[in-house]
C-alpha cells in the first residue's frame, strides 16, 4: 500500500487554501498568506530554561491552572452547546481556592530562576510553613466560624541573594516567635517544646558530651540574694533550697525534661515555693505559686476551653460527644495514644489505685455478673457490712458455681480446653465482698454498653377500656394497625430499657434473673422453684438469663403504673406480638413463654466505648489530671507503661497498700 496522500486530500486542501485566499483578497489591504502574517514574527530573544515553557515554574503554573479550570472533566452532555461548567473565570468554588486557603504562600511565589533552581533542604521549607502557621494561628481561627472556610496566613519567602551552599548550611528564615509559643504551650501532649535546649542537646551530643554532664559538673556554689536582708537562718535555708534546685535541674535533664515539662508533671518549678517566700518576703499560697510558675487548668492540658466541656456527657451524635468520656471521638485523639495503650493504662496502680492484686484480682476476674446488677442487691440503708452485702454474698454463693456452665454454653469449645473446675470458697468470697466490692466500683473502666440483649424490641401499646376517642390527642402516635382503643406507652429497647414517646426518658427497666432451663421447657430459679416456661428447650439443666422483674426507675412495679398486657409493634416487621407481665412481675411473650436474654455481642466497636467508673459515676477532674501526667511522663521516658507505673508507686512517699489503698503523688525530688 502506498504512503502517498490521495488526490482527494490534495483537492480538499487546495480548495481550503483558495477559499482562505479569496477572503484575504476581499480586504482593503490584501494580506499574503504566510506563517508570520498569520501568527506574528518568528524572531524571539533567547531565554533561559528556567523561564521557558518547559521549566519547573511553568509546570507549577500549569498545575494551579488545572486546579482552577479542570478542562479534563466532561462537559454538560445533556446540553452540548452550553459552556464547560468546569471552566471558571475566577477561583471561587474551585480546588485552587481550597488550596490557597491552606497554603496562601503558594500563590505569592515569584516565578524566578532563583526560586526554580536554588537548592535548599526540604525540612527548611516545612519548618517555614509550620512556624508561620503557629505564629498566625489566632488569625486562622478568627478568619471564619466554619472550620471548613478558615484561611491560613503564611509568610512567603523568595530566594533573592542566597546561594545553594548558604541554604544547605543553615536555615535562613527561622521564625523564633513560633518557638516561644511552643515553649509555653501544653497541648497537644507532645508540647511544650524548647527549641534552644533541644539544639543545645544535639550539638553537645555531637561533641561527645551532654547537657546533663555540663549541669552536673558546673554547678554554682551558692545562691546570693542582695535585694533583701536575710537572717542567718534564712540564708542557710536559701543555700539548701539552691542545692535542691540544682539537683532537680540535673535530674530532670538526665531524664530529658525541661523545666516547663517538670512543672506539668509535678506542679512545681525547680525553685520551690519557699524560695520565693524568702526572697520576696511574702508568704504565697499554693494557688499563687502554681499560677506564677505557669500551672494550667486540667482542661487546658487536653485542649478544652472549659472544664464543663471536658466533662461533658451529652450523647448526641451531632451536637454532643465532646467530653473525654467518649474514647474514640475525644480521648484517643486528644491524648495521641492507642486503644491498647489505654487498656494497659487503666491497669496501673497510679491511675487505678483500687485495682485489686493477687487472689483478689483472681476472684474479680472469675465473677461474670454485671457490677451494676450486683449493686441492686446492696442494702444501702444499712452500715453493717453483714447486712449491707448479705444479698450480694447470697447471690454469688448460689450463682457463681454455675458460671463455668454458662460460660461453656455461650462460648463452645470444640477442643475441650476449657477448665470447668473453677473453685471458690465461701469465706474467700465473703471477705472479697466486704473488702473490695465498694472499692472496685471506683475503678476507671472502659464501658462499651454491649450487655446482654433481649430478642424483642418495639413500641408498646396497651388496650383502652373507655369508648374510642373521636379525635385522639396529637401526641399519641398513629402507627399501623393502631386502634383508637389503644394507648401508646413507650418503646422497649434491646437493652431492656423502656423509654417514653420522645425516646429520652426511661420509664421502665427489665432486669435479669439467673435460672436453669430443663428439658421439659420449664425454668427454675437457683432454689429449684419453677418460675415459668419457654417455647423451646435447648437441653437439660442449661443455665440461662431470664428477663426478670419489670420496674420503674424508682423501683416500683411497672405493671401497677402502666398495666400488665401490651401489644408490641416491631420496628422492622409487620408481625406484632402480645407480651405481658405475669403475677411475679416478669416479662412474658404471649401467655406462657418467658423471655431469655441473648449473650452480649462482641462487636469491637470503639464508637460505643466510654471512659467511666465501674459504678457508673463519671471520671473526675483529679483523675483526668493524673491520666494526662502519667501519659506525658511515660512517653517522655520511653519506658513501658508497667515500668513507669512501678517507678511512680515505688518512689511514692506513701506506698500503695496491698488492700487497695490510694498511692500518693511521688516526691517532687
């Protein structure tokens, strides 16, 4: 096949040229058709590569132009005649606008040869941007109330007279104001950062020594105060304080701590309060001293504006969940630790001084009943432990031997490796309840709220005895099959709570009762008394959790206030069922079948995990204070959590008691 163009192609080309020449000849001044007349002069000055269309500067401009006008995006296919919606006359609403909000300095860079080809360390560019942002951080937050619309303010540095060798040798645009801010900042947990001391440490390490060795070797001999007149006793005390101050500074440097970090951990400076009392001739209060040395409020260390915000318990997914109790959304991001570290953290004696040890811990781990449930058995009216905890001990003595059987049922072991010969003596159980039951309620724990669940849920309606209402009140829901002879009572949830029509107030709670299911479908309590039947047997002598008494929050019978027969409308099904509360106050399906609790689901969903006390009380400010100081020290030292805890407890001036006593703060020395 020949590569020569066909005559037809020549014909079309000649025709187009003749048509173009005819148009040109019609002009007042005929225009010859050639390259220069059509496109201008072909004579150009020679340019350097850095200013050509092939330069990195040109490539940078092309990227910005692409972010403004993405002409690669499809046109409006429905209306081909319309202009491309991705072509913008300005930058409003484009990705380029978003980029310039975060990096406004990029739009101010000069497209010069010096900026293009002068080599400098990448870390210097990063530091310039971060230093500038830190200095102007307030401008960023004040630029807009909407976090997505805020605009950063950054200085722009162009290469002018600097050479590559100069820029490689030392940074040229260091903003030291940023490091003054970082030195006094306390959040996030990686701060404060003392750049001059850090640079000194690096340089001394290069010289083969350390700042610790210098401080320890070149100590000042004495402290002289010429501003006030001191008695000999005060002068001697001042010398002792001077020695102690040097010891604190040297010891802190050995651990890599600056005085700012030391203040956060101990709430004292290298100079004690007594030093200022002597030299200023004024007795300072502890609050005055801490304020003067820079001790912050606890919420400041977590990045909160107020203490109330730090302790907030609002569960609303949109406007709430701002407090530290919300592990995934707040605690982990603010502390910068992982969930597995938090689990280990709560096992320490410094954070949880009431955490049992030894045999007491073994007993605690063997009990598989909810602490909240066991709390309901406590007689709060009595101060006599034998009376106060009588029902708790009675229940555990009866139910605890059945725990291995229940565990085996809920967690089948095909390999037969479970140990079912758990043994717990009555006297040990009694002693444990007397000594530890109230103490472990003060433990800080991770609560997921994933307890046993009911197999049914839905809205409850009870029959009305009066005549139908022509115009029912608007606050009564009109659900499917809802008769005017029925009244909406509340919604039964899988966790056993019954809430009102707004879904906010709990009006009833379904408890759990331990029972034994026999092969004839009867269920007996721990004393052998029959308490009901189920629809289907799953074996003989099977331990089960039965939906027990239904009560109001004030402990009264739910049936007495709302009735004992209801129709349950399921949320995701058209099948409605009849439920009732029997004479014993227990929940039933139909006329006979008891309701059995389902095992707790293990979803590993951190969204549901809350940081709280085992007895349900929220974490206190003092406990938040201990937690953040422990985390900072642990990360600074580079030790394990267990090593840090043992060091703190071992160096405490008041050692932890083995029966769950509270360890005191380590001596500031």
